[in-house]
């Protein structure tokens, strides 16, 4: 799903555009059969994301699922599952510290986290996660979106798990 977002951003623009009519107010998305989703920015963040995606040139796919990055992500999922909502681990580790435990990296690296977030009943869970990260509601610098569309990224690690609050 991550590679679909990178290689065909128009797919995500079209999906977000299909959701716009369901905004009951500027910050409440009211999808049939779903609980209302209250957002910080709401519709304006969706519209901004659509504009971004319509202008975004397709990028090369992420070509490698890294065992080391995946293990670093799994470690943070396990640590975060107790209630932590942060890029910093309970041991004070940064994403780069965790990545370095399982290998070496050069150039640039990043970490995208999502706790809870939007779940759209008629969209797959993986696409819902990507939509939430691309819209990046309430994140001023749109850092998750920036990471997804970083043309220098080629390798990925992925993990998910339970969280005590979400």
C-alpha cells in the first residue's frame, strides 16, 4: 500500500476526494455505518492533501523490506503498546538509535507512527492508515506525508500491534 501511494498518488487523491461529501462540518466526517470522526483540521486538511497528491509526481517504489528496520519497528511497537505515544522510546531511544541496533544506515531515514487514527469501513485497513498519514491532520509540518513522499527513501520496515489506549 505504501508503494501504491508513492507510485500512483492520484489513487489516493481520488479516494480522499470521494470522502469530501461526507464532511458534516469542517471538522466532522460522518461516513455511513461508521462512528463520526472528529478531527483537528478536518476538511481543509483533506483538501490540502488532495491538492498535494494531484501535484505529486510518481516516485520509485520502496524496493526492500528490511529485517533490521522491521525489528526496530517491532521493538517500538512493543514499547509503545503500554501507552506511550511518542517517537522517543521509554529508554530514551530515538528512531535512529533503534535503527542502528539492527544495522547501519547512511543518508536519510525517518519513522512514521500512527496510534488509532481514521478507520473507514469501506476502505482496507492498510489504505486507511496511509490516508491518515498522508492527510496528517493536526501535524503542522505534515512530517508523515513528507516521509512517505521522500524520493531518497528506498528501504522500509513495518510493524503493527496493540496499544493500551487505541
